[in-house]
C-alpha cells in the first residue's frame, strides 16, 4: 500500500495511488476528479476506500449543518466547493470538468443526507 500526498493542491490530501487530478486506485475514470474532506480528520481523500485504507479510523460523513463550508476539492483546478454546491453540480463551476454522476449514488458515505439517499 502506498499513500501519496499531493503538493499540487494546497490542502491536506491523501489517497491510494492518487494522480495529480485526485483519481485513486479505486476510482480512476476520466471523470473521477474530486476529493472529499472528512470531518473526522480534516483531510481530503479521493474516496471512502482511500480513507478506510489510510486513516486508521472510522469515516464520518460531513455534517449537514456545515454544507456551506468548502469540503469538496476539484482535482482539475483545485477549486473548493461546498457540499451544497457539489450536490447540485454536474461539473466544476470553475473549470467545467465533468463530475462522475455515479458518485451521486453514494453521497451518504460522504455527506450527512437528511433523506439517507
Ligand atoms: Zn478521517
Ligand atoms: Zn480511493
Ligand atoms: Zn475545477
């Protein structure tokens, strides 16, 4: 197992075999270009599996009362989005990089969702 810390982005960011656009060993298609901040350790990870392998503790979803804080990193342009903005967006509002629509099916892993969807 190898962890990369990525100096391109000016945030605490770790992932398993992560590339410069925050694709990781688990999610590495063209559009897997975001990393998500975890409130348990205030660190961005490309996915929940990276957190599971590297963090050594249980992941906490981002709390619903903090959805206006920057917790989503665009791996293409380093823009920080709030979860509220990310959930509404199909692509990065700053660089127009497309986001993987498949991520939306497991938002509850990263964000405290009222519906649990
Ligand atoms: Zn954590
Ligand atoms: Zn991963
Ligand atoms: Zn972007």
